[in-house]
């Protein structure tokens, strides 16, 4: 089941769960490559098999911008490779 991003404060928020830490870390590595390409780096946390994102744009006073929606779409695309 695919969950939607929610707005929490001034950020797009979503939590992803994986089978184990290694898989969560592999997901984060793939997201890191795309974030570098987009020059938009996420605020995220990882605890064992859970990765939590809060996306906002620092240059726009930490508000949600087009950059955040672009990165969230990229993250969802990466997630498809891990959720099958």
C-alpha cells in the first residue's frame, strides 16, 4: 500500500519501514544520490528499519516549495524498488 506525504508544520512528512537496517540504509544511499543531483538535501532520521523524512526548503525560510515536491516524488520512485 502506498501512503501519501502529509504536511506537518512547514514540511512534507513521510515514514518508510523496511525489513531490516541494511535495507533501510540502502534506500537512504539511493535517496542521497538523487538529493545530490537535485541539490536538495532532506532532513531525515533513521532508527533501525525506519526512515522518516521532513522536507522543506531552507532558502525559502523552511517552507515547502517545488523542490520538496520534486524530491518527494523521487523518493517515492526509489521506494517502489524496495517495496516489491
